């Protein structure tokens, strides 16, 4: 028996990296999936998830647009009859030092990473409140907990997700809806692969475990928070960072 048998889950930013790993983990544990991407094709991921017995629906949408986010969430209700789990994972980075940060780069990161998550959260919450059940997981970052040079926009958005998580958890607890966040540290993804060798070396010095994390480490945390094993956990930020921030 899978931990998520019979559940319908939405995962934003699911095309690669952490989102992809969460999708596969959820499929292995019995969830049906609505996978959302802004542009990257999801055919291969959908095929992988279906091989584990999951029913999969794929959508291309820009969740920073409230109308597109609402339509995507409602598609899950239309296809699967419910929305049990929402994983807000979609995010981008536009790094730069504070004094050189362009208005567009600051606004774009907040619009995608924070406002986009809010748009999906609001739409899913309306369905979950009627169901009197739900699991919401916001993918934040260690950068939102401790800050990071050159990422004032990204850090602000990810810190905002943590605050949003706590507020939503208080509002929704009486409806048996849990809202939690995961704050990954440095995880081996396309985003970290784009870092210079020197930047990677400096990052590793901050990690007591001495290595980058794996996307499956984050997927395992998401699986726990989405399952009934975490039924009494809400408003929590699960730090998966190898000891980088305690």
C-alpha cells in the first residue's frame, strides 16, 4: 500500500529537479498527478509516473497569472474529482548584487516564486475547505532562512513563502488542512550546476555534511508531509540542508 493511495496531487514546476523527483515519489506511492510546467515538455515524466500506476494530467500554465493558476487547479478537480495535495515548487532565480539588481529581475522572481505560489494556494484552498481535507507544501529555501549574497530577490521570495505557510496553517487547521514548507539547502539541480566551481567550493564549506543534497532527499520530505504520517504537523518548515542552517 502506498502512502498516497487514492490522493490527487498538484505539483507546480514539475518538469525537472526537485519537482520531477517529487512527482515520481508521489506516483510510486499511489497518487494521481496534475503536473504543471510553464514551458518544458512533460511527456517523459508523465510516462515514468504512469509506469508506476499513476493517472497523470499535464498542463502548461504560467502560475504567476491568477487566471491561469485558477484554471490549472480547477482542472485537477475536474479530472480527479478533488484536490488533496498541492506542492508549490515553481521558481526561478535572477541573481545579482543589491546595488546592481534590476527592477525587472526583482519583480519577476517575486511574481513567480511568491505570488505564483499564492495564486495556487488560494485556488486550491477553496476546494480543500469544502472537502475538509488537504495537504499543502511550499518549497522555500535555506536562502529564505539565512539570506544569501547575490540573491536578495530570491531570498525575499523564499522568506515570504515561510511567512505565508505559517499564516495559512493557522487559517486552515480547523478544516483538517495542513500547510508546511520545505527549505532545501544546496541541492544538485540545474540551478546549482550553473554555479561557478569557486561558488560551489564556498558553499560546501558551509555544509557540515560536506556534500550537496540530492533531489530525492527533498522528495522524501515532501512525501512525509503529504502523507497521513504528518497529520499533526502544520505551520512547520522542514530544513533539508545537511546542517547548513540550524
